[in-house]
């Protein structure tokens, strides 16, 4: 995976909390937890679940989630 965003943090998903249309994905990046708000569709497509390795990718004020 190659991205232009410089702030990429690898960690483990500790929680995926689904709402009606949006999920909150919490990623532990070595003792700090970053929360990303993404669509439920993205959670399903990437098969995000607790325990899976993922990246918190920060660009400006947005936090995205990436997986290998």
C-alpha cells in the first residue's frame, strides 16, 4: 500500500462500533488509541474487526483506515 499521506500509524483494531450508517473504528498504535469514523460499507469491505492489524492514516483533519 502506498499513500501520499505522511502520518501513517500501524496498530491493532481494539473495537469496531457500528451505528446506523457510520462506524467508529478504534486502533491502538502502541498505547494510544486513535478513533476513525468511516462508513459501515467500508468496514464490511475491509472486513475490519477487533484484533486485526490496520493503519490509522491522518491527512489534515481526517483519519482514514488502511489494511494490507
